[in-house]
C-alpha cells in the first residue's frame, strides 16, 4: 500500500496544495518551521483519523485565512490488488467526517488498519526515558492489533479496575464489605493472568526482532533484552496500602518493560545515540509485526531523521529502510544536501523542498 497523492486544504500552514509521491522513498526538506512535520502529520491523520500531536482538531485548521475548516484527501494504491483507494476527511469545527472511496464511515474505529502506518518521531525517546505508561501502551497497542483475546481481557481488566478504584474511594466515607473486594480481586487476577501470558509470549518473539534491527542500524554487537517486569497480582497483600491511597497500587496495569543492554539498564547507561537506535529498532520491529498480522507493509514516517544520531548511523538507517523494508517511506530533515548525499543518486528516491507554505519537487542533485 502506498500514498500516491495527498491533498491538503487549510490544514495547519497549508492553504491548498497537492503533492504526488514516490512509492519508495520520499525525502522532505526545508528550514525549521517550514512545515515538514505538518505533511507527515497529515499522512498520519489519514491513517488514524487524528493528528499525531494535538488532541484538539481546531488547532489543525489554518489560522491565517480563517475559513473555519480543513480537508485532507489521500489517494492510495494497493499493490497486490492493483486498485486505488481514496480516503477523505473534513472537519468544520463542529464535526469530523471520514470517507473511504466516498462512502462515509459510521465509526472511525473501523478505519484503523486500512492503511497501516508507523511514525518514528523524536518524541519516541520517551519510550526509553519516560514512565512505564508509554511502554505499556506501546506493547498493548501492538498485541491487541492482532490478538482479540488480549484486547478483550485488557478491556475487562480496566473496567474491573475502575470499579475497584471507585470502591476504594468510597471506603473513605463508609464501611465496605470485604467480600465485595474479593470479587473484584478474583476477576483482576483472572484477566491479569491472561494479559501476562500474552505479554510474555509477545515479548519473547518481539525481542529477537528488535535485536536484529538494532544490530543492523548500530553495527554493534551489544546484546539487548526486553524484560517483562511484573508487579504483584496478589491484591490482598497490598490491600491496606490500596485502602489508604484510594487506588489499586499493583497489578498488570503497573507492569513494565525494562530495556537492557549488556544486562544493564539502557535508560541509565546507554548513550543518546544508542538509545535512539534502540527506539528506532523498536519501531521497525513494530512495523514488521503489523506487516505479518495484516499482510500489508505499513507506511513509514521518519521525522527529523538526524535527531540524536550521527551521520553514519543515519546513513545505515536510511539504507536499511530503503533497501530492506518494502514500505513506502517518508523522511524529513532540514538539510536537503545531506539527504541527497546519503542516497547518492538512487533512482527510487524523490526530494521535496518545503518553503513559504508550498512544497516543490526538486531534482536529486
Ligand atoms: N493551524 C495552523 N495554521 C497555520 N500555521 C500553522 C498551524 N499550526 C502550525 N502552523 C505552523 O506550522 C509551522 C510548523 O510546521 P512544522 O511542520 O512543525 O515545521 P518543520 O518543518 O520544522 O517540521 C509553524 O510555523 C507553525 O506556525
Ligand atoms: Mg519538524
């Protein structure tokens, strides 16, 4: 699946443009603030029915001509079926609409997965440096995409957890029968066990994929590991603490993944470049899993490619994504010359210069 043409109207800094893309590699360059990431975000939008960044759709409407709406349209080509597919979106400050081949969606959720996509962003470094929530979310999202049993257990677990937490808060005001908590504890244990089993299995297979990509990108022989760190599922043990705090302090919703390099914490000991390479390896492994599950190569967006990595690593990465992964790739960077050097007159690479609210296709040299 690849994006052939995109149309943007009043989306962020773009008033009205259309851009035709290469089915292989597309390099987007221009000064800071020119609008490179905005293009990638529009592509993200068409896949996920929302922006990668802002939660409020109003922020995506162009504020300089104030027409009060934005529209996006993508024309895609499905390689295997040799068929075209159009996705259109319109937002008018009140409502958002999505169409697939001009047929309007009733539920946006049924669109997710139609055009699979992986976004590699500078903010991904949070997966290593941030709290456990981002890592759980990363893992939960990948597993639930292909495993309905897991998704079901996750939904039920979180529902029960919310009920238990509400009861803990209620117990500040009145006496609650312990038997009520026991019912919730048993349910949390039951769903929690299912979730843990699937997470463990997933991490085993996923680790070897991450390892493989890490080796390719970094050309280093570090051994890496993704270790599942479990909190206590015997909720009785922490019951007194839970009562005092008014929420459930342990369970699979507090589990974590610890990233290790040479058996040491990646967060504590690795260099910036190693951390970034690791995060990219995580995303490429994610792309690989999605491809296996859906049978379609996801579109890959690489924003600010030289962020935290040196020229050499970036070069290896770019050659990897352009030669070893059969996805359509979009790469953004400020320096067009540097990108052209890296790709060194490969024919399947297109270059686009972004300036003054416009995008112009340029020559490779
Ligand atoms: N709703 C909007 N209307 C007009 N311009 C916007 C809007 N949202 C963001 N921008 C502009 O987009 C620019 C940032 O674009 P971005 O794609 O992040 O740049 P970069 O090329 O550095 O990736 C900023 O100049 C900002 O003012
Ligand atoms: Mg940017």
